[in-house]
C-alpha cells in the first residue's frame, strides 16, 4: 500500500475512535455535573418534575414518529434498496439520540446552576450551565463523527455512496418533527403562562402559583435542547454529506484542475477519495478544537459571562483554522480549498457577532423606545429591527458563496459550509447554555431563593437569549450554504445519469418551481404559528380555570398547589398532533413537484425554498430574540424609572409573547426545511432520472 493509501486508512480508522473518545469525555463532564449540589428539597422536587415531564414527552414523541420512520423506510427500501433504507433509519435514530443525551445533561444542570447562584457564586453558576451545554455539544459532534466515519468504511466509492444520502435524509426528517414538536410544546406553555400570569394576574414570571410554569420549563428542554440538538446534528451531517456527494460526481477535469503537488506524504493517488474524506476529517479537527475551547472556560469563568462565551467561541474557530491549514499542508488536497474553509468559518463568526448585536445591543433599545407608546409600536419596532438584522448576514452568505466558488466551485461552497459547522460542538454548547440558564431562573423563582439569586440567573438568562439566537442564526446561515452545495450535487447527479436539466432563468419550469418552493417556508410558518396559537389558547383557559376553581391558589395560601400535570398534558398533546401537517408539507411537496413536473421544476423549488427560508428564518429568530431581551432589559432595571409591572414593561411583554413562536418554533424549523427539501431532492434524483 502507498504512503497515500496508508494515510487515508489512518484517517478513516481514527475518525470513529476519536468520536467514541469524545463521548467518553462528555460522560465524564456529565458525571462531574452530577457531583455538584442539587439544592434543597423543594429545588430537587422542581428539577425532578421538569426532568420527568421532558422524558415523558420524548417517549411519546418517539412512539409518534416510529410509524412514520417505518413507512418511509419501506418506501426507500422499495425504491432505492435496503442499504439506503437502513442508513435512513440510522440517521433518524442518531438524530433523536443526540437530542436525548443533551437533554439529560440539561435537566441535571439547571437545578445545580440555581444552587450555585443561591450561594452567590456567579462564576460557578456560569461554569455549570456551560458544562451542561458542552455535553450537548459533544454528543452532537461525536455522534456525527462516529456515524459518518463508520458509514464511510462501507460507502467510500462513488458507485457505493448513494446510501449515505439516506442517512442525511433520516437525520433531517426526524429533526424537522423534533424541532417543530418541541417548539410548539414550549411556546404553547410559555405564551399561555405569560398571558394569564404576567399580564392578567400580575404575578412574576415563573411564579409557583402559575400551573403553566413547569410545562414552560419542560418545553425549554424538549424544544431548545432536544429539538435544537437534533436540528444542529442534521445540519452537521447534511453539510458533510453534501460535500462528499459533490466529490463523488466531480469530473476528471475538475479533479485535474484542483490537485496539489504530492505533498509531504508522497504520491497523490485516489484523489477523489481524498476529496470525499476531507469533510469528515475537518469535522474531527473541529471537534478537537471545540474540546480545547471548552476547557478554556475554566480560565474565563470569573470574567463577564458574555465576554467569556465569546472568547471560547473565537478560540475554537482559531484553533480549527490552524489545524485545517496543517491538514491541507500535509495531504495532497488542494491548498486553495483552505480559503473556502476560512470563508465559511469567518462567515459563521460574523453571523454570530451580528446576531449578538441585534438581539442584545443597541437595536433592543430601539424596541424599548417603541414600546413607550404601547404594545403596537413595540411590535412594529421589533419587526423593523428583525428585517434590518437580516441584511448584513445575507450579504456575508453571498460573499462566502462567491469566495468559495472562486476557489473550488460547488465543492468549495460545500467546504465553506463544513467550515461553518466544523466547530458545531461549540455552537451547540453556547446554544444549550441558554435554556439551562432559563430553567435555573425558573427554579430560583419557584423555590423562592431570593432576589440576589434571581439577579445572577437573570444575567445568565439574558445572555442565554442572545446565545440561543446566535445558534439559530448560525444554523440558518449554514443551511443556506449547505442547500446550495446539495443543489450542485443534485444537478451533477442528474447529469451523470444522462438527464438534461434546464436551469436557465428563462425556463418556465424553473420559475414555476421557484414560486412553489417559496411557498413551503410560508406554509410551514403559518401552520406552526397557528399551532402555537391554538395550544396557547387551551393553556390560557386551563390556567384561568385553576385560578378560578382552586381556592387559595392565586392568593398563594400555604399547601395549595396547582395541577401542573394538566398543563403538561395540554402541551404534549398539542405538540404531537400539530407537528404532522407542516412536516408533511415539507416532505410531500418536493416529491410531487419532482415526479409531476420534472427535474428542472424541482431545481427551481430548491432555489425558492432556500432563499425564502433563509430570509424568513433569520428574520423570525432575530426578531423574537430582540423582543425577549427588550423585556429582560426593563426587568433588570436597565431602563431608568421603569420596572416590572409598568406600562412599558407590559408593552414589552406583549412583544415578547408574539416573539416566542417566532424564535423558538417557526424560525428554527425553517433551516431544517431548507436542508431536508434539498436532501430529499438528491435522494430521489435517480428515480426522477
């Protein structure tokens, strides 16, 4: 075997091993969290209720999705073969597993973060919440590395690669339902609890008298942890598979134009295989970089929390770029591809910083200024800020696509997406930090730990709103880049199969497909928003009933407790029943268009879905985050002369309530829709041809 062949064998062998070692590290971090004190009996009781509710929902979600997974498996087996069907099932279950592992860590970290805050140890509270998020991040990245690494052993040639597309499709389809269902659950409880508790009854957020509070905290975990974990996991694997698919379809001329001198390891050989393994290798380097950055938090925990999180994220990106450069130096892969990685990484960092500014900086003050004249102007100001927040990130994505395309055509664009998502472990860490901090604040309020404790958790919660918005913006941006790379693979696949595809701007089929594609994000948004509205209405009626019919509940008499299980049941039933229709819209539409109107129309559909979905998803996520922080700024006393219960605060609460399904249900669902439609088109391309 040549030196080049030995090196390829080493990368393929090391990849799943490093992933397994990463899971061992995640378990060690998790056990370290469990050793921290979990507070008094009341805190443990609340924490157990949240964990039990979250696990019960995931169990019911699994049994709801199981028949769908089984039917799709049989259809894929019939149309594309057993191997592709098997990979689909593996992708589906690994996506669910990523969310489950992270949620277990989050439900263990929330009560311990609250306990650290009650001891007035802000640095320790920050570190526990951060470590809880890092378990989620490590689980997502390591499962992706393990599954992709193992599958590549069996499907490492262009003629064998097809089943790996099924793996990406499985991850996407399940993530879509998990994100939608979790989002509907959490926002039904959150909106209902806020409308009756804060606005009608005038009691604090997370007040133990409010029967919707436990359901709200459960929702934070099933939506913003388990759902987001499945979401980011599928982003990572789909982007990697898109790049690998482009490598399998690259022509001989492309390979000859993008080869490098033999390099330090000797002869080139198997250059196509090198291009296939490069995205997986970059994911491993990103995992190692993220782990080093996670460890660095121990040095920054005494600093300002926002600055500490920003530093660890930048450290991960910097280490990754250095390791990626070393990879291109010592392998025969063209050095020009490194610039594609740089473009993607900088784009991700830029989107993160811009999102942080628009959801936690001066634009939030503009929303507060608008709220001074009432809820209507608060909503108008928030919508204006949300649309404005999309401008520079969209420009960044466009520049990234142009830069990456210059250095590597569509494969280069795919590598830019890999560059954005290689440090997915860090992205997920700071994203999961948000709901853990939010839960810690809720536990502090329900356990009546005092004003000083709540001040610490509120600071972490405000930061968590911003980090969650960064994660969602990052996912949306990477979705756009990944979808474009899969679009390229779709065209190349059809071309290799001898099917002519007319993608000219004058093609009626392309234009018709683009219009239909632009409808998919709009319809998904409509159904998910209405689902939250209907479920929140049921929650409002139930909370009002309990306040009215349970003597002494609203007055806070000792020994009188709300019926929290009834509210949990309402959210669970609504989430599982309402997630099906919007999910089917995203699945069925591209199939119908592809088979009824042909590959050109399906290509237009991909384009329309991507452009509309990126813009709408980014707008909704950023708008909701900015509205939420406008309310938090007032509650923290950052607006002179204003406090909880004032007219300004009430107006901001209305904006925050409208923004809840924006940022946690509809917006985040769209980035999965974008990639799932693209993966589905790539999967059925041979059948269309």
